[in-house]
């Protein structure tokens, strides 16, 4: 069982003032880039403390934020599950695991980062997994904003027993198949036990009119947050190995600003 699937259940949201933003989309749509740009916008606006969670095992969210070789939750699972007998004397298993999770948190000047990671092999870490839900939930409640780069199939959300997301942002490329895929992702999200405060569609790499996609966009059932134009500078950034904060493109920045304003209108936790 992939321990990264047990992303925080975000329990006890009634005591939390934080906003949870989950960014989703099929592979290749640029969802990781959008998630990074959302983090950048939060930093620019000085909105408060930020936790970025890389919850996609195939994602490069950490790299896009300029963090190299971060520790992972999966690594903690694999390390602890096989060495329960090596827990220091006088320290409970629960406390030991929580200490390890805290150690895996990457802290920067502007944000903190938690990386779920990808499993290197099969295994079941049931005890550790269940505890991780509670631990990571406590961690996220300490931040004003949590931005999750989520797996396309909603795995991390779907395997929770309960939980809330303030805003779900589904990213699509500029195509009919892309918008239809976004519709399927939102349809899946609505079947889960996770409460969603609002769902928004973001079109990425737009290079023409949206008129041909109007009916498809309407059929998704999501509000349109906005569109990010095709950008040669963004293409160059993708092959530069530089953090997203190094991107200098006024059109993209303006688009993200508008998108942020749209999905944070009358923002309320669900």
C-alpha cells in the first residue's frame, strides 16, 4: 500500500483558519507549474504562512520551487516500518514518527515543503499510514495556506476517510480532450467524502479563442477561473531547471493574478 496515499485527512477543520488549495489535472497539462505559480502569487501578496505539498509521485513540484533532493514521507514509511525495534528508549512510536515527519519538512524563507514521494517497492505500512494522516493534518493546520500538487487520479484525496478542501483547481490544456478530462476529474472529486468549498477550471497554454471550447467548459460544471496564455518564456523555463520564481513573464503573471482573485472571491473554508 502506497503510504503517500494517506495524505492528511484535515480533521477538525473547525479549529483551523487555514485555506487548502488542491491543484489537479491530467499529466502534461502544466498543473505543477500552475501550483508553483499559485505559491509564487501567495508569496508576492504576503498572504501568510504557506505549506506546499508535493502529493504526486510523478511530479517535480519540489524542483519547480527550487528545492533539490527533499526528504519524503514515503522514505519515512520505509525507514520506520522496518525498524520499529530501533525507536529510542522512552519515546513512543507515535512521537518518534511525528519527529521524523517534522524532520522531513523543508523550510525556506517564504514557504515550507512536504513531499510525499514515490514508493520504491511493494509494502504495507498500515500503522504508520494511519498515524501519518493525523500528524500531517496537525502540520497543515499550522499554516494559513496549503497548496497541494495532487495526483491526477485524486488518489491522495480519494483514500481519506473524511476531509475538506477550500478550493479545487483543475488544470486543462487548450483542447477539447483536455477539458473533458478535467470534467472527469471533477466528477470523481464529487463522489468522494471530501467536502470542496469550490471547484474551478484553469485553461493553460491558451493560444487562441475559447469560443470553440465554450460548450465543453460549461459542461464541466466548474466555474472558469481563467486562462494562462501560451508563453515561450514558460517553455524556456521548463527546460532551464530554475525555480518558478525566476520566471519573468508579465502576461503569465497577470493571468495568475486574475485567476487568484477569481477563486479567492468570498473565500470561506468548507
